[in-house]
C-alpha cells in the first residue's frame, strides 16, 4: 500500500516539476502565464460572477495545457530530428495550430465576458 501511495504522490511531483520547468524555461509558456495573470487581474477588478470566473479559468487552463503539449511535441521533434526535417515541421505546425485555435476560442470567450462587464 505504501509503495502505491508513493508512486501516486510522485506522479503529482513530476507534474509540478513539469509545470515549474515550463514556466521557467519555455518562453511561450511563460508568455501565456503572464497573459493569464493579466486576465485574472482585469477580471478581479470587474467583479465577475462565480460562473464567469469558472469560464475564464477554464479558458486559461485550456490554453496553458495546449501550450504545454505543444512545447512537449516540439521537444520530442527536436530530439528525434536534430536536423531540419519536413515531417518534424509539419508535426510542430499542427501542434502550434491547435494552440492557436484554443487561444482564439479563449479570446472570444474572454472578450464576451469582459466586454459584457465593461459595456
């Protein structure tokens, strides 16, 4: 039982290690983190409802999660294809496009929520 619990706790440790490393060493992730903090600050000033907060937080986590996956894909491609490779470019472009789509969704939702409060 103790071994199972230790393995379970280690999974969280590894996840937090990845979170820390991404925020500290990946510029795209760090930028998304700064944008998230700015959005949270603006939303705090606007006195959002509980539901509006949940939607904003969900959008932030969706974009951040996509950015982490994109960065992981880029790292893997760079490891598998040290020299330029059209396949690696295609894979990276697809992952970046996914982040872009999530970011567009988050922007539309955020502008709707924040715009509704401002206007």
